[in-house]
C-alpha cells in the first residue's frame, strides 16, 4: 500500500489533477441533482452542467478568500454575458460584433492577473453556452436561475465537498517530493546494475526521475508562500528541498562515473538520447559494490518511511551519515568511494528534509557523525531564521498583442464558420480562442492547434460509439459525461490531445441529449475545429507576429541573465562577500529555464521536419540545464558558508569566476542582437587559476574541490553554448588551454 500511495503521489504531485477532476464532477453532479429536484428539462440540465464546469475550472487563485471573491464577481459577469447573448440572438451582425469585442476584452483581461483572467474566461464561456443551448429572451429568466444554481453548487463543491487549503496542497506536494525522490533512487539503483544492453533504458529512467523531481521541487517553491505559516519556515523548507534535489542529482552523476570509463559529464543527465561515456561498463562485483547496493536500498527506506523510528532506522541513518568521514569509507576504487561520499551527503539532506517537514526527531541513538550532521543543520536553520522591471506598453504588451490577434482570428473563424454552418459556427471561434490560451508564439499556437484537431478527430469516433450506447437514456448519458469530464481534467496537464478527445466525446453525448445528434454534426465539429485552428495560426503569423525564434531568443536571454545573477552572487559569497538571497535567485533561474523549455516545444516536436534545428534546440536546453544544476550547487554551498565550520571563503574564487561571467555576458549579448564584438574566452582550467603563483599542485578539501568542480563544469558548459549559438571563441595569446577535468 505504501508503494501504491507513492506511485499515486508521484504521478500526480499534490493530487492537484485528482482534486480538480473530483471538484468539477462534484459541482456538476450537485447542480444536476438540484435542477432535477426543481423539475428542469434536459436543455436546462445541460446548461447547468456546463455552467457548473465553468464556475469550477475558471478559478485560478490559490487563497480561499480570493477564490470566494472571484466566484462572487463571476456570477454577475455570467448573468450579464448570457443576457446579452439572448438579447442579440436575433441580431446576427450585432451579436457577432459583440462576441468579437467580448473575446478581445477577455484576453486583454489577463494583464490584471488571475482575477481578470477568470472573469474574462467566465464571460466568454457563458456566452458560448448561450449559443450552444440556444438561449432566447423568452427563457432567459430560467437560464439565469440555472446559472445561479450552478455557481452556488460550484462554491459548495470548492469549499465544502472537495476543499483544498494551501497548507494541505503543500503537504501533499511534500509527500510527492519524497515519492519522486524514492523513485529516482530506484532508477539510480537500476542504472548501477544495468548490463550493456539495458544501460540506455536505465539511463533514460534516471533522466526522467531527475526531471520529475525538479518539477515537483518547482511546484513546492510556487506554493511555499501561501502554504506556510511564516517566511522563515518557507525559506527553511525551500532550502531543504533544494539540498535534497541537488544531492540526489549529484549521486546519480557519481553513479554514472562509477560505471563509465571516464568521468561522466553532467550533460549526460540532461540531454535526451545522450549515451553513457564509453557505452557504460558494469563495475566489478565485489564487497564494496554489494555494500553500495544495500546502502542505496537503505536510503530509499529512509525516504519512503520518514516517520519510522527505532533502533534499525537509527543504525541505517548512522551508517549512511558515517560516509561523510573519510575513515568510514570502504576499500574500493576512487570512483566508487565518491559514490559512498555522495550517499553520505544524500543521507544528510534526507535528515534535514525530515527535520524541516516533520519536526524534531528522537536523538537518543545518534552516532557522533549523526550528531555532527544535526548540529550543522541546526546552525543552518538558525542562520536562515535570522536572515524594478521594464514593461512593454501599447501593442507590444503581450496581453494587448494577444487580444488583437485573437480578435482578428475569431473574426476570420466567425466568417468561415458561418459559411460552413449558420447554426454551429461558434465551434470555430471556440477553437481559435482556445489555441491562444497559455501560448505566446506562432509555433506554440500551431502545435496546440494540431493537438486539438487530432484529439477532436479521435473524440468524434468515440462520441459516435458512446452516443450509440447511451441512446436517449438521460441519466446514463450524464454519467458518461461526468466520466469524460473527470478524465478531461485529470489528463489536461499531461496531454492536450487527450483533453480534447474527452471534450469531444462528451459533446457527442450532449448532442444526443439535446436531440441534435447526427454523424454530420460530428463531422462538422471536425471541420469547424480545423478552421478555427487555421484562423488562429493565420492571425498569429500575420497580425503582430511573435515568431518562435524571437520568443525563444528573448527567453534564452532571460535565462542567461538569471544564470549570471546566481553565479555572480554565489561566487561573491564564496569569495567572502556578504550573504545574498541565493535561494530566490536560483528559483528565478529555474522558472526562466522552465519557460524556455516550454517555448522550444515547437522546435523539438517529434514531427518537425527540421531535424538539425530540433537537435540544436535540445542540445542548448540540455546545456542550460547543466549550467543551472552547477549554479544551484554553487548557491547551495555558498549558503552553508556562514554556518559550516569546514567551509571557508576564498577570495581567489572571484577571479576564477570572472571568465565564466564574461562568457555568459558575451553569449547573452549575441543572442539579444546587441551591437559589438563580444567573444567567448577560453584558457586554463579553473583549478589551475587558483594555484599559488600559477604553479604547484594545491591540496583542496572535499568542499573546496567540489566548488572547483562545479565552476569547471559550469565553465565547460558555457563554452559549449558558444558553438550552437554562433558566438566566436578566442584564446588569449600565450595562454595554454587545459584539457577539461
């Protein structure tokens, strides 16, 4: 059962998709029950179901008080929208003009935040509802009553039947983080044992586990502010989550190195399809390797059962934390010993995560190594507890530009849709509207439109089958609709194609209930969808276009700027400068990288014919993820500086980081198209720059060596960005280039 719960928690972090599906189904079910008791006919039942769905999914705020206010404002917005739709129902030209104006205002409302987005969405969807069920002035009062009932039932479902508080969501996200951390350790154990024929599959599992762990960490960071009692607690949890993520990824890299013929490059963990160096080799099975397998399994146990306490758990924790001291390392090759050191650091991160999330623990059976780790964590906790943007205006503002584009596209879809069907032209407008939601470039709109068309075609086939099965059995049909609605919300974040499939399948059943079902209607649905998607792409490409290249270049520049901020602040703090807000800077970097990753989807889509361009985009994103990992690691080490006795500031690091910062700036300038001749500089390795007088072989402690390794890998990754981005690379005269370490 524990493993089953872990799978559920890991597949749906925070159970957000499950809660969204259940909440919407509960709102619709309650609305149908109330309307049935009031004797409503099928037309009003369908309107109530759609209105309840809109009143539930449109709300975006995280705080319950703000949700209540937005829902209260949404009701008069919905009533006004349905009233205007009924009044203009017989005036085609006036109705079309108003619909276009409404669409413009709904999209423009995004600039006012979540509430503006929600009210615009409610206004548009309820107007569409009026067109779908055919609201007239004669039955307007009845439909207004239905909408009021639907909003009341939506509020009951949100605040009573399926309540969600920010603290509860954050707690479930924490459980999901633990589950995904345990799954990543599973994948790393599989990677250690995989033979030559299975190593590529095992490596892909490790990549997926690393990416999913990072995704959950980002979700937690986005919920900390609302879900914790005060800022100090939020920062503590953020720090412990970051520690666990970094040490888990580092452990995977050490395992890669232990089974490779040479030191594994961090890029291997971020570039899809990248092979293990030298194709990977299975380490020689000996006593140390058997111990390593046992201890990886033991670390999984500590992660999966955080509340289990006792002599056995204490012994496991003490043994793993003992690997942080050199005298406790088993006799093995240097690479395998590095893995044991990584195990010790991972165990320390898990201990810190447990203390931060579950409170004080029993310390009676601590070993000296465990007691030392607790003291370090306490000192860090105490330190944590103690401790203007340019905006575009006019048509260049994203919300204004998108509003103009969708208004033009909707006008085209309206004209074309009416040529296809005088009664169901609104499907083309709906598709045009939807492909503009959460998109920012022509390429993104094209990908979203193609996915919606594919889902619609498949959904039509399913709708034909479902309509034939349920016939005109009203409540059976509504039960099928509820299942489709749940599946729609549960799969929406995973696949837009699946969501479109379930929407179209549900519509086939609703048409049956309204006695308007026919094969020609569903075929028309496909035609209108294709037309709407085409109009959306045409408007995005011809009206104030934002090409994918421009969008990705802007986001790439932002990522490089954030990378500069994190690296500069971390190096300064490691060099002896006052502490900075490193965790916040690292979070900004991660968010910028997530935005870039989403924007490159049109370039990396499997069906893109530009294979070289796709490979280049994947390579650049993977290099940036590698840079972000090393920057986060530097920031995490710098955060330890004020409290960790084994870490001392080294002013020479500032000089070592100067070249990295120069190179990041040169690449950012080239991507941004700034005039100038900025070039990327190469030269000796970072470690050689810190040698006294430039000669000799200095001896570093483990922490200093780790800082140098991260700086060196960051330097190499930034240098690697120069070639695909077309930035010239130069080497100062007389300066030898050291081979990458």
